[in-house]
C-alpha cells in the first residue's frame, strides 16, 4: 500500500508531492517484494494541471520489471472535466 502526501509551496502556487510504497507478492508468483518511491512538483491552472515527477524503485523492482522500474522523470498534463 503506497503512502503519499503533498505540500503547498509558498511560491508560484506550486505543490510538492511525494510517495513511497512497499509491494509484496505471494512466493508462488515469482516476483520479489519491492519498494517504489518518488517526488514531484506540480501546478494547477483552473481545470488544467501539470506536474514533473521523479520515480524509482529498489533493486528488486528492477529485477522484476526491468528498465521500466529504473529511475526516470515523468511529465504530465491533465484536464478535469464534467463530461
């Protein structure tokens, strides 16, 4: 179960976010338990939100899922609507 939080920064209406999670598997699945973590910064402009995040996992995550679990940066843009 991941644990996450955010904090409103006093400048430019930015929000700092962070998360850490420990994932466990039954031994018969063949995956090792691993820890995932990351941090980022974002800002909302009305219904539009943007963020830049850095995410990573421990060595077991990389063993389970390869390069996809390596450290990397993510940039997101989202739009909230009432459709």
